[in-house]
């Protein structure tokens, strides 16, 4: 398998699944390591959701929409 195909298999799950079992078994480990997160890790990340909900978004790019319904004030 060429380097180009190995990299494609690392990046493209659909391509990787189209390979035969022997081709998938011959793939070297991804240099970034495991890329899947378990449920426990995902539950620990809920702090990011809370921070995003409390962020104030305000449009400051143009004068015509200042204070109008076209602004991004939240």
C-alpha cells in the first residue's frame, strides 16, 4: 500500500472501511494515536457547552444594524 493510500485510510473512514481485512490489518498505527473519545470523556466536556451558552454575542461591524433586529445581540 502506498503512503498516499495509508494517509487516506487514516483520514477517510469510508475509504478505510472499503479496504479488505488484510489491508486494514496491514495499516500502521495512526501517528496521532487513538482518535475516538469514550462517553466519560465526552461527559467531562460539558463545561464547554455551558461557557458557550453564557457568552454575549454583539455585532460591532456596522453602524446600520446597531440596536436593530438585524444585529447579533443575544
